[in-house]
C-alpha cells in the first residue's frame, strides 16, 4: 500500500505552489489532528500539543501560526470513539484567521485487531479579519484606494462555520490518512467582496522501519496537500533513537528543505524544533522559517471492574 501511495506525488505535479488558506506546518507528523479529524484518539492516550511557527523571517507580512490541539479516546455508549479540539490562529499579511473546531472520530478494529481505523468529522467556526492598520497606498488613478471594490477602507471581520472530514488507519508499523478541510467551501461576507474558503485535500502516510541496531528506528513519511489547482508535497525521513531523541530532514518539492530535531524529557514532555530553508527566490528576502512544538501524552487510566461472586469460596 505504501509503495503505491508514494507514486501519488508524481500525479499531482500539475502545480506545486500550494494556496495557503490552511496553515503550512513542517512537523505535520506531530500535528495530524489539524488536517485529519480521523486521527482523534489514535494514540490511546490523552494528548495535548502547542505549536508556534514563524514563516519566512524578515519578510513583512509573512505567515505566523500558533495553535493548540488536544485529543483522547473515549467509549461513548460502548462505542469506541475519539474526541478532540483544535484552536489555530494564523496571520498572513493584513489577514488574521482564528479557527476553533471540535472533533469526533468513530474508531473500529481492522484485520483482527492488528490495526485501527478512525472515521472523523470536525466542525466549528472561523473568524477572518482584515486590518490595514495605518498602511495606505495609491492606485494608478492617484487616490488612496478607498474606491477599489477589493480594498477595505476599515477593519473588517466576519465569522463562518467550517467542516472537515477524514479517515485515519494505524497499525503498530504504518499509518495512512486521507482528509479534507473546508468541505462546504463557506463564504466570508465582507463589505467589499465575499471570498470563499477553498476545499483542501490531504494524504499522509508513514512507516516505522526497524534497523539492525535495536536502539534506532527509521520513520519515512509523506504529506500531500492540494486545493485542486495547486499542491504541496513533503517527503520526510526521521531517525529515532531510544524512542526519545529524533532528527530528520524533509524535502518540500520545489519549495524548501527542512531540518528537524526533538527530544522527549524524563517527565514525558516532547519538544520538537524545525527550520525551513527555502529553495526558491524568497530566500533572498528571508532568513528561513522556524517552528516549535511541545507535546505531552498520558495514558487513560482504565477503571478496574469489581467482580461479585455468590460463592463464599471467593470472598
């Protein structure tokens, strides 16, 4: 399955510059819930993550993303489920997007319990705002642009709903996810124009490869994102040492090379850092992109079942 999946990037080469309505994250393997609601509860633990990304440092108006996610497994009416929450704040230029989404995933065993499939739905709202601040400019006609139907003359803010859908399959060695965000392509009503959120599609997969040295594991993975007109392809390889220290490299096709490192502390907190070096002309105007993530998981304590016996022999 993984072999065939890795051929998909070559079918998506019709466009590489990905429209960044959704935030771009280099450590996608640690932020799967942002893209795929089917991931909720897949760790069989309560997991919380905080992230911060500063993209294209030195370039005015470059994207800055911060967020928080949490998810956990739960049996609801004896139905294996996963619950989650994502809060993402994404700034780019004069635009700010703040989204809050609640996540539910139905989970089922596949192949005699060897793997688990999650079918997830996310729903919430997105607040989009535009604020020029004190910046002004002139159009070719010589005015300040206030008559342009595409330029707001004051701060604009609007709220719309948002829905996402995804499936996520995981075994001890592999994972595979397919998902879509902005599935209804809702519109944002501003005084000047009504932009729409574009539907985005994601495919992600990874494999845990054991090495001759039992302390080392190699984890190759891929993330493909597309809005139907352009696409982004991240191909990553991580080397994990003693399940607590990792380092790796990502190649973002025709866009960047990413280096990343991370460590799990003795208290269970994981800290990961990545640096993007752009391979496009934007490198002349930016010193790169930085991303930091902090993650913590703890197991769900299962309540012990008290057994009652009628025979006095078991008292």
